């Protein structure tokens, strides 16, 4: 047949060529549609929301020391307790849950650089420092010290019969050699019941971006919240914006600590359950993401939450 093509009129030859062309093109298109489109797959990935990763830190796996006068639990490596997997979380370096016996306490000792704060759960704690501050802290109080270039202080349970139960928390500021400072604020239970009370929010080293007057200032992108959830109640935490970073889609991290009170339990995002003294590392979250907490124990659940860059 091919050798007779030259005898056909040019118009018919052109028609034959075009027919072959379109036939081949149709087959090619059919083949292409069977190949996954990278763009189509990319769009699908963009639509799928990033799911948070939640890793529980069981209470019994924390560092623990009973010194007689002090019963202490360490979320991160501290003092004689060392675990290379738990050296900190973002700027958060220490979460110690301390129970101090009556008339006992921490004698005068020094600190540098860290931001140090105490969250009082029960009892009384007397604070004295080298800046001349003397104060008795009670439930609901949060005492905050910027150690900066250096301070010394002591903390004693001066009550004759009741233990003092509190969280001692350290964070590393973005800048070194800050001027030492001290502040205390009271956050009553009435403002925490079934609510996430904002306790600490960030400011920069020069205080040119001050935080709200209702919260305590910290010199790093860390927010702290506290809540007392009644059994059966839920609350939602919306992940904070980055403080100085323009990237609104940058990942943040959240740590939750449930205080060591018998019978308290919280559920995170409908599935992960924390019992008394447990914590949870939450990663792969961004500004605006929501994390749901529900009290599923038989008593009020008191917990603190750290939202960190």
C-alpha cells in the first residue's frame, strides 16, 4: 500500500497523515492520564491537614528523688537525673514538681541567665532574694525571676504542718546577660475553672513589644497557660502565633503537664489520656491549630500548657 501513496492526490495524503497524527495523539493522551499527576498529588497533599504528633511522658518515667524533706520529680534532666533524650523542649529546660515538707526548704543558692518561675499548687512558700524581695507565695501565685547576670535566693516552706506543692520551671531567654528582675502575679482558681488562663507571654529583650498587662513577661517565644477542668468539661487551645517571626506557617510545639493530684485525668484530641503527673509533647502544629482537652477523671484536672516556638 505504501508504494501506491504517491499516486494519491495530495489532499488525501495529507488527510491520511493527519489521521495518523491524531490517532497517535489520542493514544498518547490515554497513556498520560494513567500516570499520576505530580500537581494533582501536590494539591491533594496541600488539602490534607498536618496531624499533630503526641508523645506521652508518663509520670513514673520522670526523674525522681525523695530526699526526706523534698519529694521531687523531673520532666527533664536535672541535678543527679540525666537522660540524653530529655534535655529540654525548645526554650523550656526544667519542669520540676516539688513537694516540700513543713519548715524545710531550699537554702540560699545562685542562678544565672535562666528565667525561673514557681507555680504554687498548694501550701505556702517563702521567697527571699539578693534583690531585697521577701514574699510568702500561696496557691494561685506565680513568682517569676529573670536571673540574667546573676541572683541568689532561698525558698522555704515556713508552714508548721502543711507541705508546699509547686512546679519549678526554667526557660532559657533569647538574649544573655539580661538585667535581673522579679515579679509575682496571682491567678485565682475562679479564672482557671473550665478556662485556659494565660499566665506568661513573650516580650523581646528591649521590651519594645510588651505583653498584655494581665500576664507575666518572658524574654523568649514561650506562652504558658493554666486550667482547672471539671469532670466532663472540654476546652480548646489555639496554637499561638510566632512572636517575632513573620512565617505564620512555621511549626510550633506544645508541652502539657497534668499536676500530680489523685484521680485527675485529661484526654487530648479525643484519644491520648494523661493521668496524674503525666506530660505530653505535642509537635507538628502551627499557629491557629486547635488542641482539645477533656477532663475524664473523677476530680478536677489542673494542668499547665507551654506553647513554644
